[in-house]
């Protein structure tokens, strides 16, 4: 429970009183919290006192002027971008994203409407509307970006928050976007993705993750002009940490202990990111652009796994593995654009990218008496390449804005591995050596029609044709071709100057994960809670029809808004990992299980409270509810796997004008997951995951013109995620139970930003 009390004395004074569990707030956290609230104020007051004082007449003249903080002004700009869009979107700008000092973008996205993640300490794969991450499309500057892994969706923790200009969450698709955004599309607009950055910026930050270690970053962005040449340079150096440590205990049919393991999993990420941009404008030949990029993430992981005997006390075996994983993505996008006439423009793009993941594992396994049981060194190399040519013609014809596009997306994926065990080379894992080639050709046509001043209709049709070929270790190939027509229709009706009604209808698709197309088996624990994963090259892409209905109302000069959205998705050839028992191990295989449905409601709002006498306060929040159903192969239906029913955020910002400081509080909540999956071999897998709540605090102070200090404490509650997986027989009797607990950790961070 959290209680707030605001007291007003000479000037402004703010006090927060917390009623939390002893573990929630350590002494060091309370000290940091005190500085978070009072430190920036003291700095700002010191600067205010050093400036000339105003006369009484001057103070009276200035008193009626209302001043808003940067976060509030940023939210106003986001609302204006949202209102001008021809389809349903949410926009979050840089100041909002950076308010709580998260280094990795995924952590900042937790407060974005509809965003959740799979796991208490994970923020890699975005899940929109509570649906699995494979239904969320992630674009960077409007285009797909590979990241050295097999997933089609870019893992957002590889992008520092400091390099992001804004986030666009597209709820209702358009024909001009790739067709994979069934749940929605997250478009990450980097600072090099805008025509011109408003000002140069240098940011330095440092912090600490509880029980893990120090974190820090340096980021910059600047632009200059040399005649007809525009040059933009942006990049960052970053170190952040993660801990995915957990304890897992197993129990037999009668509830008696039956073994388990303790896993210490601490990770350090060192990242280098460079995103320059060059643009040359000529009178005769048009505009030339070159956007090279380089992203490098080096992950150091300490993984100590302790296996326990049946009594869950006696040590059975200890495995100590040090892992170094280097993930690189690099490439360029070259573009040429020229006006063909006053009403027609042609643009040609060539996007080439390459990604690699090079992993080295050095493991030593010990017996209970400390003697060495096994030593092994393993290597794994994943290589991806993508070439994406595209041509787009745009035309203006009276009230119609027409666009036509044609292009291709050519992907290659190779994996290989090696192992040395107890000093002797071993044959490579045949199931992890394969090649996948996929060619996608696409074309689209779209019309944005201004029917009248209060009605805009956007209609489009997209064609995507794919040819996928998988080749295994033995040279055997499996081919799979698919063609999709993806129509879309979006309409925006301005019922009043402040109220928009929105309608969106579209067909999207979901293509299988590239690694899931290989028939290889990825060995995990082999338990019901953590089964082995086997690929399936004969998966068909899913086809999804979607409907969105929404209303957006703006007030307080766009500083306030209320949005309500209803959605429904109908899935054909739904792909799910079906868990089966194979001998004494469980194996999950992706299969087309049949039809599925998902529907829900979303609400987001932001309201300044000066109208009720709370000057400087802004209340904001968002919430979503999703109901889904999957037709299982063996009969019956159930919700999507690991899908929470509800999720949301609520927060308050308080701008203290004399201190030039915005104080922020945000609460994030994801409800529990309770579901039962029918096993194809008979019986059931019953799973439950407890709800999760995060509490974050921030303080952002403008120390002087162009100099800002932001302090934050995130995940103040440090909750532990508890999960229970039970295997039931066909009559519902318990066969075995696995209980897993994963703690979470507080983080404190300070960032100083200079804009010039």
C-alpha cells in the first residue's frame, strides 16, 4: 500500500510516505530515495538563489503564467502526432521514454499502452495486447532489422533508450507496412530517423543493479551541414545488467520432495551502437541518403546450476558455466528520392544487413564431493543476412494521396556448432547445423482519401509471396511456398474538433520463427516446465483477420486525452508449441493447431489536474484486457499460452515550478496466468504464474538552460515471480509438480544530459 501526503509551506515541499515490506526498501534505497526527491531541488534552488531577485511588481506580472515540465510538453507533442495519423496508433516521445532512466529500451516500454514481456526480468521480446511476442512486429525507422538471432522480431533490449526519438505503436495495420503485425507494430524511430534533430545532445549516466553490480552509459547525437550535405552522428556506449536467477523444486504425485535445482544466472551486457546518417540534396538529381549502422552486444553470463537430490537439501551436482556471446548487426540503407512532377515523387531504397551471434561456453561440472565430473567447451555460430530492395511511387491527386510499392526481402540463416569434452573433440550436433533461405516478394497500393474536412479514409492492398527452403545437416531440403493478399481499411471521423472516431479492418499474417523451421531438437531441461524444443519445417504461416474500433478525445490544449479501443483477431492455421512426452523427456514442437480468437479492450488517458486545484499534477494511465481461445489438436480449447488477462500502468507526474523539477511515480501491473494445456499423449499440463507489480520513482530537474539531471529508482517492490507447473493424468490426478521462484531486483540510476 502506498500513501501520499503533500504539505505546502514556504515555497513547495513534497513528502512521500511508504508502507512497504522490509525487503522492499533497504536502507540504501531509502537514502537514495531521499536524495532523489530533495537532491535535485537543492541544486535547482541554489541556482535560483544565485539569479537576480524579482521585484514585487514583476512577480505579480509573472504569477499567472502556467509553466509545464518537459515530460508534460512531450506528452502534448505525442498526442498531436497520434491525432494526425490516418490509423490507430500510440506515440511516446523521448522525454517520456527517458523519464525513469531505463538503459535498455525494453524496460522503458513497460509503461507503453498494451506492452508486456514474458518473464519477470526479461524485456527483450515485446508482447502487445498480452498476445505472444511473435504477433508483434518490431520495425526500426520503419523497416525490419535483424539482430543476429533466429527471431523475426527484433529484440528491443539491444537499443539504448537514449538513441530513440519516439515510439509508434500501430494498432491497426496499413498496406504500406510489412504484413506481420497481427497484435500491432512497434516502430522505433531513432534519432537518425527524423529529418533533422532539433538540437545536439550529450548524455552520461551511472547506476547500480541490486545484488549484481554497476551500470553506466554514454550517448550522443549531433548534426551539421556542409553545403548540400547533411551529416548526423549518433551513438552510445553502454553497460547494463540482468539477473535471471531462479530456484526450481519438483514434487511427486503425493506432494513429497523429488529433487530440484538452484540456478544463479547473472548477465552483463556491454554495448556499442553507432547510427550515423548522410543526406545529399541536389537540384538536378534529387536527394541521396545513406544510413549505415553498427550494433554490437557482448554478453557475459555466469551460470551456476546446482542440482539437488530428492530431499531438496543434499547436493547432487554443480555445473559452473561461463558464457560469452557476441551479437553483431551491421549494414546500411541507401535511398534516392526525386520529384517526377509537382504531384509525383519516386523513392528507391536498398537495405542490406548482416547479423551474427557467436557464443562460447566454458563449463565445468563437479560431483557432490568436489571432484570434476566433466569439462566441456562449446561454440555456436548463427549467421543471418538480409537484402531488401524497394521502390515507392507517391502521387497527389486532388483529395487523394496515392502510394505504390514494389520490393523483396531476401533472407539467409545458417547455424553451426562445435564441442570439446574432457579435452577431446566431439562430433558437432547434427541437429544444430542447418541452412534456411527465404525470399519474400511484396507489392502494395494505398490511397489516403480526404473525403471531407471531418472524414479521412485509407484503403490499401498488399501482396506477399514467400518461398522458404530448409536444408538439414544431411543435405535434405524441405520447401514451403505461400501467397497472401492482405487488404486493409482505416477510417477517421472527427465527430468534434476534439474527438475522433476510428475504424480499422485488416488482414495480417504470422510467419514461423526461422529456427522453428529446422527439424533440430534444442535440448533444455526436458521437463514439463522447461521442455526440449523441436522444429517443424512443414509449418504454414498463420492468416489473421483483425478489427479495431476506437475513440480518442483531446482536451486541455492536447495536454490531456482519453482513448478507448476495442479489438478482435481471428486466426487461421494457428501455430503453437505442442508439448508431448517422449520417453522420460518432454518435447515441445510448433504445429498448426487450427483456429483461434482473441478480443479485448484498451484504455489510455492523461489528465492535468490543475482544474481541480492540484496545480502541477498530471495523472496518467493505461490498461488492457484480452480474452483468447485456441482450438487444440486433441480437442477442447484454452487461452493462448502464458497470456495474462489484464495489464496496465498508472502514474502521476508533479511539476514543481520553483525547482524546475518533475517528480514521477509509476506502477506497472500484470495479472496472473492460470491455464491448462491438453497433452497429445494424454493428460494435461496445468500452469499458473503469479501476478507482477513494479513501482518506479523518478526526478528530473532542469539545472540550467540545456542541462538536465534525472534520478530514478526502479522496481522498488522487488517482487518474486512464482510459477507452478503440474502434470495431470487424463482423470485430472496430479502426477508431478514443479515450483519455480524468480526474484527481481531494484535499480538506481542517475543521468546528466546536456543539450546544445
